[in-house]
C-alpha cells in the first residue's frame, strides 16, 4: 500500500489500477481510477494491506489520555464531549472495520471511498458537518536518497479529528503526540481545527529532510559529472528527475489545499487557525520553490554530463590525433627506405642503402622530425588542458 520511492521506482498494486506488462519497470506516475461501471462507494483494498490499528487521544486544557481502540464503536462516547478527540487509524486492511468507522463517524460513502482507494490527489471537500482533507506525507526512506510516500486523510468534525493512514510503520506525527502529552505549546488549549493545522504543518515540514537529502545527492552528482562521468551517472540523474517530479506532484496540490482552507469560509476552521495556516502555506511555497530549483539543477546536470562526455571524447581524439600526426612522417620515411631499389641497376636508386652510417642517420632523422613536431605542437598549445585524460 505504501509507496517507497527509491532509485528503482515502484507503485502500489491496487485492483483498480491498470496492470503492468510483465518484465517492465513500474511507472512513477501514480493515480487511482474506478473500474468502469463500478458503484459509487466501492472500496478496493489491497490484499497485503496492513490491518487497521486504531489509537484515540483525548485531551483538553487539563488532561490528555491515550487509548488503544479495538473496535470502532469504542470511539462513540468521545465524539460528543467538549474535549478534543484525535482518532488515528493506521492501516487499510479491513473493509469491515473501515465501514464500521464510517457508520460511527457518519461518513459519506464517497468520503470512505476517497480515503480507502489510494492514491488520491490531495484535495479538500466540504460536507454538512465535516471537512475532508487528503494530503500526501513523505518520510526519508531506508535507501540512501529515497523517500517513502503515503496518503493521509483528515476528517474534521466539531469535536474530533479522524486521521486515516495507509500504513502503521511511518508517519511524522510523533512530535505532535509528544506536544499533546507534555502540554507543550497551545495545542491542548485549542480546538480540533488547530490540531488539523498542527498535523498538516508536520506533514509539510516533513518534506524538508527529504529535500535536504536530495540537495546532497545533487552536489555529489555535480562532482561526479565533472570529474568522472559514467553510464551509471546518467541513470542516477534520470532517477533523480523522476523522484523530484513525484515530490512536485505531492506538494503542488497540497499547496492548493492549504490555500483553500485559508480562503474558503467554513465554520469548522476558525479565523485564528487560518492565520496559522498562512505560515503553513508559506512553507509549502518554499518547498515547491526548492523542488523546482532542484529539478532545474538536475536538468542542467544532464547538459553538463553530455558536455563532459563530449569533452572527454574530444580530449581522447586530440591525443590520438597528435600521436598519429607524429607518426605519419615517420611512417613516410620508413616507407620510402623500405622500397629497396637495386643500386646496381642505377646510381639513382637509393644510394643511401650503401652508406656506412645510413641506418643511424635514418633513425636520427626520424627522431628529429618527431621532436620537431612535438615542439611545434607544444608552441601551438595543443598539449594544454588534458585534464580529462589525466584523471
């Protein structure tokens, strides 16, 4: 279910996704679409999806408690209280539990469909007394330079926040949980809309460590492209471009979601929280600018690679040309004196063949010609800038 974007790309295999030809690399362009003719509200759950793990955090100004929820019905007593209840569901592996959650929280069938059928484009939708927010969360991956992408859905109610994640293994909400537990900041004195802002802010800030890793990769590739480019270098540049495109596809609509929360009037989001969301929006813009900058740098790396390979080839051809040019007159001299015309037939037939010092003189002439040409090439500056051949 969870997408692991590393150098070799893969995507989750949903029943409603188009099958991939055998032996081909998985596409990096992910989307979900309904099977033609399927009923609205149909849930397509991956066979290897993790079973839902439900945790409820209930807090107010004075107290904060954390509960392990075994059945969705256990959440009912917390939904109508004045305290804020955060119900965190991690895993989409049980249609029965998810539909029971939909009944407990009164979710529209289309809301449940958007939450379960992943990946969806980040978006925001309003219902009678609820607000659906779908966001994209990324975390640094185990592989060097890779990242893990996961869909997170928020259902904001009057006194509760329901979050549904694809997998229980990774998220960026530990700092938020710790703030609630230790009463750090103002989260426990605010409503559920402030909790949604805090979680969205954690998701947006989670992009920065990933982008920092990509910045280091780009710097290393720049050195490699200039010093010693190989076929593996071009593969890494190509993979980097695709991964950055994936990040852009994650943050671009997310910026629109935050902007909609700021711009559109909704009773579930207070004016005070909209002010905080402006800071979150600024962070999203900053991330988008960094992604665009890295994409441009990666595209320029491709040009530098091609120029570097071309220069390397030119230097090799330059060396070979100089060597062959030096040996051309030497080959001419050796060819002339290799004809061996008989001097008995005519005194004009190569009298040098009978010279006592003929062979040393011929070698000395060849050496003098070679040295003279090397000196001539050196004076012209042809031996300079052999940087590629020396490395």
